[in-house]
């Protein structure tokens, strides 16, 4: 997920988030500020990490009030440190107050994912294995979360169900078997689509290879079984391993020689990165 694609599809999602936070009015701000008054606030990093989501942070304020100016002092993908000034926000203080939480929610979530992803990628060292995300994303946040994974140094798996053929255990059960599912997919799916199939045993792997799969997902195998599976698949199909992979346990997989490791934890378990909008003051 690149920045251009994200921004081209972001506005309606951001507006949904803004309307979630302001259903009729910001009653607190309107109570204490009866008239427009210019002000300035500082965006401050409160812990070390990799920043992601600054264009979205900025866009929130633009959609609330196009006269609010966000001056970014760092860029997505940069390492930031506790106490660092990352941006300033200047304009009508009522607009700044009303957009603050939504803008920070995006930035904290996306920076947390980029930071967690970056830490996990580093654990792969010099191996050929690429780290992938999954579809285990927050509803209406996928485009932002997958962008954050890329910013953190990871790679995107398919974006959605329309984006690729991935035959999993329930598909296999519905089709009547691995061979039947792969055969049906080859007959239906466009020829430009690769066909990936999930297998849980070496017998299933052998069947998937014989049936013509392009990629096999080695799901919830032990490292010992996975090592045998990689040897069986060498030169025949690409390999991806999955199944409860986290930053804490990924190192056990780095020496196996799989092509890809997918981890839902990148998006569903990454903690936020703490950032804050502080020091809002009137300016003349």
C-alpha cells in the first residue's frame, strides 16, 4: 500500500471517523470559545519509534477546516525519539480542538504498527524471508494499517478477497479436498492470478504441489515439520508460513528458508505509539 493509493481513498474514511467523534457539535469547545481565535499547538513524540500516518494526521484538520495549517517537521518512516517535536498545528483553536483526538488516533495507531513491524523485520536479519501482513485488520482501517506496515519495512499480502486466490481449510472442506479446490480455482480464476493453498501436513503439501499450486501456506506446523516442508517444496512452489507468528517468536522461523512469513500480529496486536498535541496557545 503506497501513499498515493492511500490518500486517494482516505477522505471518506476520515470523514466517517470525524462524524463518529462529532455527531452534532463539539459542545465543550463551543462552550468555552464563542468566536474564532487563532492559535498554535505542538505535536510531540512521547516514546521512541517509527512514525507513520502524518499525511492522515494533517488531512483530518484540512477536512475540518481548510485554513488550519500543519507544518510537518518529520516524514513517515523516520525514527523519532521521546520528546521530539514532530509538527506544529496553527489555525482557529476551535478547529484544532475538534480535530485533535481523531488526528491523534490515526497517528498513534499507524505509528505503532510501523514501529512493531520495523522491530519484527529486524529479527529476520539477513535471511531471504519477507515479512507479510494479513487481512486481520481493524474494520475501515485496512488501507491505513497496511500502509503503516509498508512504512515499517514489511510487505503487504493481498489487500482483500478480490485481490488474490488463497484457498484455506474451509475452502478445502467446501470443495471436497485440496486437489478439487485447486482444480476449481484454476478453471475459474483469471490466468494472471497465482493460486495459494493452505496446508497443515506434509501429505497435504505433496497433494498441493501435485495439483499445481503456485504458493503453499504452511499453517501451524512445528519448526521441524516446516523444515521438511521447505525441502519438499524447493524448486516447485513458493512457501509461506503462518500461525500465531509474533515479534516474540519469529526468530525460530528465520533459519528455515521459507519465502514469506505472514503475521496477523503486525496489525491486530501492535501497541500504539504515544504521541500528544500539547501547548495550544493563542497567537496574534
